[in-house]
C-alpha cells in the first residue's frame, strides 16, 4: 500500500471517529527509525464502552466499503476500554477517557510527530494536483453510432416472407 493510500484511509478513519463523536482525535506519524511496524497511530477517546464499539464498527465499515480492506487484527472490542485495530500501515487506538489518561500512549511514542488532519488533507491534495499535471490528458474519439436504416430491415423481412410463401414454392 502506498503512503498516499494510507493517508486516505487514515482520513476516512478520522471522519468515522468524528461522525461517532470521538473526542480528542489525534494522528501521530511514527518515526521510521523508531518504529518499523506501522506508519501512523490514530488515537481517539470515547465516553463509554458502547461508544468505543460504535467508533470501531464505523471505522471498519467505512474502510471496508471505501477501500475494500479489513483490519489485520482487532483487540478489546468486546470490553471496549481500549480497542486496537491493526491495519498494518496504521493502527487505531480507541480509549475510554480514563484509560487514555492512564496509558498515555502519546507520551510513550515521544519520537512520533503529531499531524493535523488539515496537514494530511493538504499533502493528499498536493500529490493529486502534481499527479494530474504530470499525467497526459487522454481523449477518446467518439465512435460514430451507425444504425441500420429501417428500409433495409423491412426489405429483409419481406424477402424472408416471400421465400416462405406458398406462391413462390410452387404450391
């Protein structure tokens, strides 16, 4: 998966968090030298375990529908205190507020750089514009639609009828 596609998926997951009223949603870009297992962490909080589960369900549904991808693994969904969804190139952490404070995962990843959603969107927009400038414009020639004239069809039908009629067969 390319970095651009990963960013699109992270943005879709952020949108799912926002839709289900996730709180204090943050994206961390991990340092490749420090962490070789994933590129991004998406971290959000919820008010209760049902909301955690709803956020996880919405992220999974949206990424399945929009990108055809499923999480490699999901942990903690049933309890809902800390749901971890591993999409390989990024990992989603959904915490209850008090659990997020207790584990303080942002502090554990000191080398990770916080990224604003606007920054992710801008990076995607710049790459899209650059790709459009480089790509040649393809113009397909319109194919001329030719229809058989009704007179030809009528002539063929009458010829078939004449061949089948008893007068022509000599009866």
